[in-house]
C-alpha cells in the first residue's frame, strides 16, 4: 500500500472506520475483531457465510479500511502475525537505546500510545454499557487473579468499593504455592 496506512494495524483501521461502516460492514468488522486476526485469514466465502453478508460487501469493506482487496487484507494480517512473532531480543535490537535522562519521557510516551490504542478498541456505546453494568449495585463483580494479577486488581477493587485495600482484601495461602486474593468490596465485589 502506498497511502501510509501500512504502518497501522488492520484492527486499528477497522476501529477508525467504524463510524462510516454500513450494517453489513459492521457485521464483518465485528466478526474479524471477535477472533482477530484469524477470521480475516479465512476464505472470502467462509467469511461471507459466517457473517451472512455477500462477497461484494466484504470487498467494499476491505476497500473502506484501506486494503487493495481481500488478498491484500490477508497479506497485511499475516505480516502483523509475523511481526508479533519476533522475539523480545529482536525487538530490543531494533529499538534505539534510551538514555537515563530520556527514560521517563520515553516511558510516558509508550504508556500514552498504549492508552490511546486502548481507547480506540472500545466504542463510547460499549463503554457506557459497561459503566452502567459496573455501577449497578444489584450485580456482583468478581476479579480473579493470583500473584501479580491479584496485586494488579487491587486498584479496581479500591475504586469500586471506595474502601482501602487493607479493609477489603485478605491473602489466604493456596495449596499451589501462590496467593489468591479474596476481596469483598462494599459487599458487592469478590476477588479471588
């Protein structure tokens, strides 16, 4: 592709185009995003059958997200998979070293980029639905984790409960050598 879109992922381009998609194209987008990138690697006939749309609709969709055709979409998805399979050492060697004085600004830039990408993954409508579900006091919320993931869930537990972690969290020892987190936040959350 020569339009500069090759540097962005197909996932990002689908999300950016979401507002301009027809109902049929949204079916295709949702199917691809639900099992990304593997659904996009199926044949056009399989994708059409899975989504209940025509092959020409799929062709229009891939054009709308900046691909030269269905095969171009698949080539780009395969390239993304290959890039993702690079080892951390390969990725590290392709990055410029960060000097001590640049570490904080580089870290903040990476975190900002990740946060920006995350905001593109969830539509405002999806976010609003999730917020309503989380705010509903009649619903229980369960956070599961052990070790680092249990520790990472503490801010969520604190935010939802409005209580301190010390008041709402216990760390029972499990048989498997790790710790699991159990939390009853404001009587409506359990974290294990």
